[in-house]
C-alpha cells in the first residue's frame, strides 16, 4: 500500500470517528440531563462538541492547532456539561497528537490536560473525578505514544529490509558483471593473439564474447525485474517532475511532517533532466528531514526564472544546530550535489537563517527537452 492510499484511509477513519463522537454527545446534550437546562447554553455546548470533534480532521496536517482547540473547547464542555464526560473528546485528540508527534513535542498537551483536571472540582466533581481525569489523559497519551513507537519500529524494519535487499542485489550484480566481463576480456585477448594465424579460433572467441555479453545482459535484466515496482511508478511511467510536488507533500505529510508548497513566478516548460533533478532534490531533502531533523514542518518553494529554476526546502528541525550539517543526510546530500553539478547548477545545504535546516538549489534551464 502506498503512502497516498494510507493517507486516504486515515482521513476516512477520522471522519467516521467524528460522526461517532457527534452522534454520541450531541443527543446527550439535547435530550438528556447531561446537557445544560438553558436553550442558549445547550446551543453553545453543541457548538463546542462539533468544533472539538472536527479537530480530528485537522490533526494530520495541523496537530498542534488541533490539540490546542480541543483543549480549549474541552474546558467549555466541562463547565457546561460536567456529567457528560471528561473534557468531551479531548483525550481522543490527545491520543492522536501523541501518535503523530514525539514526546518532546506531545508532552505539553498531557501536562495541560493534567493541570486542568482540578476543574472537575469546580464543576461538582470530587477527588475521584480529578484522579479519573488525570488517569484518562495519561492513558490516552500513552496509547498514542505506543502506536507512534510501533509505527517507527515497523518503518525502521522496512528500511533495514530494503537495505539488505539492495545489498544482496548489488552483490549479485557484481558477481554477474565481474564473471561475464572477465570471460569477455579473456576471449578478446585470445582472439587478438590468433586473429591472423587462426581466424577460425578467433571467430570462435568472438562468438563466445557475444554469448557472454548476452548472458550478462539477460542476468542484469532478470535482477532488475525483481526490484521493479508493480505500481504506476514503474519503468514505463513518466519520470516525476515538479508538477508532482503536491502529491509528494501529501505522501510526506502522511508520515507526520507538515509540508507547505509555494510557487513563485510563471511556470515554464523545463528540460526533462532539470525537471527530474529538481523533484529529486526536493524529495531527498524532505526524506532527510523525516529521518534526521526532528522537524514538525517543512516549507518547499519553487521559483521560476527566465534562465533557470530554484528549489528550496526549509524545515524547523534541530539538525543544523547540533552539528549535523555535513552528515545528517549521508549519501543524500552527496547525491543532491551531484545532480546540481551535472546540470551546471549550484546547491547550498546548511543552517537556515531563522533556525532549522535549509537546502537551496539553482538549476539552469539549458537546452529544452
């Protein structure tokens, strides 16, 4: 399953959860003693429940804002409907927040929920109600954190499996190429030695060279077929370009990083190599941000000019401030530099002026494809 399908499934599940919450709480407010007596207060309570429930839909793209609104509306729900629940559905939102964000980011929300628990005293609850509120918030946060750790472990296991498979394929490719090229060299030397004196032997050596070359190509084709994806991004599909940045951003957001794409200048038709390289540079920069930066947000900017195109990725992570400018991307940064240099362009990688990490590449248009 690709990231885009996964992201759609998450949104569908969140929409269903919103309907469940609204379907459970709104009738309780309107038709039971759990709701306030005054019609105006009932309307306000219903509005707060609707707002709080819909924060789940914001969560994938704006988790911090969603959590803040869920807490604020939860305080109002608690005051208007003290017997309904503990801060409405705020704990469900808290669980989603800790699933999307690491503890260094999500713990503030748990702290606020725990600090607000004594409000149950002012709304008629006792010490038991306060402890229940604290326990419910702690359980919600812990559940989300366990899901986040589980997802991270599965992602690491998948990456290790990919690395091991790549290493295996590399070894097999080396063996195939080395074996057949060695045979070709030996037969070529033999053919040269007897070319004039024994043309029949020379012709036999040339036939063996041809056979070895064909065998090498067949083996290479077989190995490459084993790693060709079955999805639309196969060898017959067009190479990606800057027109697919929005889809890339959506896929990255499904992994927990908020991505905003900005475009400046009038878009122009780019040479295929420039278009692909610009896309790959952005893709690699976002991948590095996910893996190494500890960031929550990245801004991607594409600037079209008369002589070239510029791409910039700036995140709010701590990679640059902790001495990881040179090595946080590993071979990824080397690859980005090679792509830019191949096209006669330039690339800058390092700390962003406002904090975080910045990748900025300028690629000349050259000859249009």
